[in-house]
């Protein structure tokens, strides 16, 4: 099963959130190997922007954070493509810059991936000082 948990600020358009959930479910079936719509769970959690802090101060902007949990059997390319589709869907439906969307993939068998703006980040490179 694929579990997609999306954390968004409270007060977004309910119709846009529902449309996003449906599109994400369909994108999972279209993109991920061995996945049908009935195997996908999309959950929206709303947070109060006044209770979100950054550096000890109330955050100026609260943007979507997506946690994607999935078992083995899907290729990295499919998972990366799916995360890009989620970022595009949220950006278009919620009018949020794609660069502000953060995504985290947790794959039980292969580790973790971090995605910013729909693009996978490679942390294996060494920082040169």
C-alpha cells in the first residue's frame, strides 16, 4: 500500500484539497508499479499557521509537507516521478510555488529520499570547503 500524508496550513480551499487528493490517487496508479487506486491512502492534516514556528518566531509562510510511505516493489524512477507529480498537483491546485513544497519518501526496504520542489536531492555528494 502507498500512504501519502500531506500537512498543509488550515484555511485552504476544501474543494482544491479534495481535487488534489483525487489527482494524487490517480497519479499513484498511473505512475507506481503494482499499485491500484484502492491501494493508495491520501490523508490531509491541517495545522494552525499561528502555531508554526521558525527560529523561535511565528513562521511567515507555512507550505505543504508530504510524507510518502511505501513498501518494496517500486522503482526509484517511479517514486521520483510520483513525487514530482504530487508537487505539480499541489502547486497548481493550491496556488503554491512548487519550490516551497517539501516531500519525504520512506521506503521500508531501500531507505529515504528527500524532494524539494518536485526534484530529488542527492546528499551523497561531499561538500568541498
